């Protein structure tokens, strides 16, 4: 059972939760302070955590199930759980069902708006895995899907969605889309061979890296917009500056002629960025509310 649990965690890339979870918590913090004028309760944070785990697990389970044939052909992904025979399709389907049940339960315990947004989240989680088959905008769809985490965190503790929440949603959308474009550069040859779509396939690696830079410039502007639309102050600004340095370094170490440090740019840098922005936002809000 322990070995099987480890395989499931490896399948859903549990460590990648660090990309979205801190921003889900940040959405809950910003929303609660802006709308309710206090920090969210521990119970609300707990339900947001459960919702995030359920959504993330369901999304990755669906992605691995839907892409199992192409994963088996790609040398980079052929050792994933399903192609490698470590998990059976029935086991993955059961895992997906349980994950969606967790998301539904958590949404039900939060508020009516969370329940109303649930169908949108489910559709996005299912549709994303098919987008590489018909559009090079798949990176944007992924961004929109993962950015539901901060939007959901906001809605979960407030019961409303306002312009500040939408700006935060857009900021994270462009951030995710940008680094997913960088990540996809390593699969250009395979995607071309299999007839799959992506921005690197459509525009080439060099132009794709430029597009990613533009998206991350928009992300930087989004963080500034959040500062202007909220009561955030010095601590948030410090975290924002660190995030800018991380984004700069992420693009600095990757070039069309050298993708050897792409894994560092994708995994390490973006995981650190989300934790830094959330942590400094938390400190800022705690200091201001005590």
C-alpha cells in the first residue's frame, strides 16, 4: 500500500502543488481582508487546502490517463506510472473519482459561490488535457485552469468575485502560461512528430522564449496592479521584487541554444516564486491586521 501511494504521488507530481497552492492561500488571504476585513479562519484554510488537493489530483490523474498513449511514445515520459505499468487504468479512474469527490465536498462546505464555480473548474480540468491536440493556445488554457486556484481561494472565503480577484486571476494565468511555454520547448521534436500543438511548435523555440518573456512582463505588471488595488505595503513589495529577480533569472538561464537548465527554470524557480510571494503577502497582512 505504501509503495502504491508513492506511485500515485509521483503520478500527480505532488511537489508541483507548490506552484498553485501558495497562490490559492494568497487569494483567500487577500479576499478575506479586502471583503471581510479580517484574516480567514483555520477552518476555511483547511477546506481550501482540501479543495486544492482534490482539484490538483484529479487534474493530474486525468492528464496522465488521457495522455497515456503519447506518454508511452515520448522517451521523456515513457517511465510515467501508466505507460510503465505501475498503475492500471481502473486504479487511476478510481483515484480521479475520489479526488473530484474531495473537491465537491470542500466546495460544499465553503459557500454557495464555490459550488456554482465548481462545474467550471471541472470542465477546465477535463478540457485542458485535450487542448494540445487542436490548439497552440494550450498553454493559456493551462494558465486559466491553474489560476482558478487563487480565484477559488478568494471566492471560497468571501462568496464574491470582484475586479481585484480577476486581476489576480489574470496575473497567475500569464505566469503559468509563460513558464509552461518554456517547459514545452523541450518537446518540440516529439510534438511535431505526433502532430501535437504548442507555441514552440507554432513559432519556434527562440520566438517562444520571447513570448514567455512578454507574458511574464504582464505578470510583473499584474503584481503591481494588486499592490495599487489593495492595502498591501512594504513586505509585499519586498516579495514582489524578489519574484521579479526570480523571473529574470529564470529567463536568463534558458536560451534557444541551451535548454540544459530548463528543469531548474521550471521546477525550482517557479516553486520558490510562489512561496516567496505568498509568504511576504502573509507577513504584510498579519502585520497590518495586528
